[in-house]
């Protein structure tokens, strides 16, 4: 008997109930590049053979994907076999009990916003997103905090809402995950603009002018980057 969508998602997500698999999954997801078996084993504090077993189980569950690559600088004859590496899967899993269709409703609302030729609905959405972000920032702001302290509060808030912020080599805050990915693929002109307004509101609510959220799309990342504002 085949599983329903909800049951299949539950079966996949339940793999993370195992502590070792949960640690391995969190480590792989937190790395900007695919992770090798030895690296994952060391991070989880377990032996290589056990890490391989659990990593492959996560692949079977659809939570990770596996590929092969040679270490940098090694190629051609005599370079040896490519090593197996792991990265987060593009699959998404949502479990609701009883079943709900929030994504369907969200998709309809996004389509309706995009269909308004006047642009007033989209403007209202941007305003609402900005205000929500500002409220979050004001709620999280600590009296006297400034500079790096405010940036840490911003990053913590973004993390709590699924953005997975990190710093590139220049210190720019980028985000590995877009919490609205499916909707952004459906109507990027609506959802990405909403997303930018949300993060701009968050920065404004924190009361800092040292951070500048802008559109700066990168493959497999959120469309917004947060640069240090120019003096």
C-alpha cells in the first residue's frame, strides 16, 4: 500500500528522531559545500562506518543527496576514486495532523496579489511585511545594544524564521535558505519583494543604520543579502 503525502513526509522526517542522524543532518545542512564521510564522522563524534550508515539512511529518506567528487587539486590518472559527499536535499517535507493545505492557500493569495493590475495589493503586502519585520525587531531589541550586538540579534531572529544566515568572505550576511521558496518560484516578483520588505523592516525595528538589506540573488540562496552600510 502506498503512503499518502503526509505519511511519506512523516516517515522521512521521523529519521531525524535518531540523535546521531539529527546531528549529522544538522552538520551537513550547516556547511556551504558538500560534506565528506570523514568530515561528518568527526563532527558527530562517531566512527566512520557508523557515519556512513546513518548518512546513507538520510539519503534513502530523501533528506540528503549524495554525489561524488575528487579533492581539490587532484585529477587525471592516478588521482584515485572520487569520494562520496553529502548535501541537503532539495525536497521539502511538511507534516500536519490533521492534514492542512496552507501552501495551497498561500499560493492562491500570491496569485491574487500578482493579478492586481493596479499594484495596490502588492504595495499593501510590502507594507504589511515591513511592519511585521519592524515589530519583530522592536520586540528583540535590547536597550543599549549597537553594532555587532544588533547584527547578532538580527541573525538570531532570521535563524528562528528559517533563513539560515551566514557570512561570506567579505562579512556580508547571506542566507542559505528561503522559507518561501516554493512561493518565490511561483511568483518571484511578489514574494521576493515581500521578503526584502520584511528584512528591511527587521533592520529598521532594531534601530540600526549600519545594515543595508538589498536584492543580491545567488544560486541556492535567499534573494536578499545584508551589506554593511557605507559610512
